[in-house]
């Protein structure tokens, strides 16, 4: 049971972090509107791809996971 305990704790912390992020997402209005994010609007068409935001979040998550593994 001890081997299952640590992954469950980390999973719980990850779920709590995602919940906190979703709660605070209204206050972080610049997220998704960074320079480099693609936003195309036409008459009947709208396309938004936040590539810079994805890269930034990926680097942040990778750094956090790197810290946890040390």
C-alpha cells in the first residue's frame, strides 16, 4: 500500500493545482493573449491557437516536475 500512497498524493496535488488554476483563470486575463498566439477572425470563422501560452505552460510544468524528481 505504501507504493500506491505517493502517486495518489501527487495526483491529489495535481488535481488541486488544476482546480486552483481554473478558479484563478478569470484573473489571469493575459494568459492566452501573449505575443505569438495565433488568432484569426473572419466573417463566419474564428481560429485561436495559443502556441506561446502552450510553450510557456509546458516549460513551467516541466520545471516543476524536474524539481519534484530531485
